[in-house]
């Protein structure tokens, strides 16, 4: 299960092929499509759909209701982004995961308020930096590439702090589990 941020980061760092190392299929909520369009990444998402790596999923009524409540909760937890609509993609991803109608065992999400909310609800989360660190620890990505890929995202506007990048690199070189 994934929301917009991590996949946009994968596109920015030309890492979309690494997503297949994480899961056979990533489910993306239909409500997140607007965010992909805003980032100019809709065509890239469609390419992953055509390859069978991504499936766009429409929420059922119960999931929509849950997502609406979650978007409000996220708006209250996000200074400067107080409109629930700004959190639609994250809220839908969490609601889809909780609905358990899809075979997902991990939520791929970067935004800190959404990660905290999902974790508080018992959902296992990982962000794009954690994915890269994990793949490096498993020997499927050179450790040096973790920094390079995250720095590419940062240059293109993704809000990864230098401290986060350093932490991901440290974890990539260690045997420790990342702090999700």
C-alpha cells in the first residue's frame, strides 16, 4: 500500500524499479491521483500500472468514511496544512490498509503526521528513505546510492532534511532496523 510521497521520490531518484524489490504489487488509492498530477508524475504512475507493479484502488463506502475522518485528524496535526483535502491521499492509504481487503502488510508513506497516525493505529510503516536503507542492508543497493538517491529527491523539492538523509545512510550501513 502506498501514498504519493514515496512513489514521487522513487520517480525523482529514478528508483522506480527498486519498488518491485519491496512488494509484488503496490496499491495506490484513487484519491491520490490528483497529487500525482500536481507533481507531474501521473504518466510515470501509469507506466508502473502498465507493468503490473501498481494498482489504483477505489475505496468502498466504509473506507471513504474512515478516510474522511482520518483526513480531518491529519489536518489537525499538520500546522500549515489545515485543510482535510490536503491529506486525502494519506488518509485513503491508511483507510485502505485498515480495510484489509487487499493483501498489504506494509504502508509506504513519508509524511510525518500520517506516519505517526498510522503507527498509532498499529499499521507498520516505512518511508522511501527506509526502503533504500533496507535494500542497502540486504545487499540489493550499494550504500553510497542511498545518499545519492535521497539527495536527488531533495534537489527536486522533496522535504528530506540533511539529518534524515544521514540517518538513512547510517542505517543502510548498519545491521539495525530503521526507526519507522
